[in-house]
C-alpha cells in the first residue's frame, strides 16, 4: 500500500467566516496497459460556508493520473485509489486541506506529498503550456538542436532543473494531453533516458514512451511520469 498526501488550498477570497460542511470523495477509473495499471480521475472537494453576509458553496477538484508498473503491483484485482481521511484548517479566511489517499494493491513505499495549491497550479500551468508548445515544435524539427530560449526563459529553466510536481492529468493520446502528476527534467551534459530513469527510479521504456523516444540534447525538457 502507498500513501499519498495532497495539500490543497481552497481560495475563498479570504471570506470564509464559518465552515458549515465539507466532503471529500474520489471518482476514479482504472485501466490495464502494456507495462502496468493506471488510475485516472479526480478527488472532489465540496462544501458550504458562511461569509460575513450569507451562505456560500465551493467546489474544487484535484486531477489524478497514477501509474503503477506490474513489478510494483501485488494484486491486480485490488489495485485502486481511495481517499481515507482528510484534515483542514481555516487560514486567513481561506481553507487549507491535507487529504490522505491510499493506493491499494501495490508494494509498500515511503509516503508521498503533493502540493496542489491554486497559486502553484496557475504558475505551473503557464510553464506547462510553454513547454508543451516547445515539445510540439521540437517534434516537427529533425536533426536540429531545440532553441529553448524561444519558449522558456532562463529563469524557468533553472526552476525546472529540479523535479516539479503538479496535479493535472494525462490521457492516452500524448499529442493532446490533459496534464497530470509528473515531473519535468532539463537534460544536462551526459544524460540519457537510462540515467534519467535511474534517477527517478522508473522504467526506461516508459520514460521513452512518454517522450516519444525523442533524441536528448542539453537543455531538452523531459517529462517524467509519476510512477509507483
């Protein structure tokens, strides 16, 4: 079993005066792929609160795309993701949540923590859109070194040199993807799919598949899928 803790801030414009009710549920579908099993769906957060004048409602969600290699799965029939518990705090009129989800049917591993605040999502989504544009441009060019500076400035390159996690969702069609839980890695001198896969402890062939087996040169941005 794998535990994943999601940290989520619900932005209520600092108007939350009293929390009346809150519910956290999951809606997830499962499918078997050639190298493992995938859980795709959402964690849904719904509630009601009072501001200084009247009752209000809020509806938030965290998109999920969790992939487990067969070698990490202990029971294919039991593979599923379930929200088991959550806690919340009222902070400056907004709602801060920690949601505990269990991934069943997989080997025990250290707990994972994923940030899913609105501010982070907006910032990361902007970066993701620029990166995906770059990836599409690179796929159209053969035997040329990609010009990173035209799509991602040096500040973002420095930020993306370390793993980044965001909560969005991948579909099977990698040319028209919904974004998911994954990492970005900027290729350094001497890197290969093998060395990057070892660094993140994932399957090398899965990494190649996510990146269409594109050639790697210094500065290339590699998408590293979130794998159990």
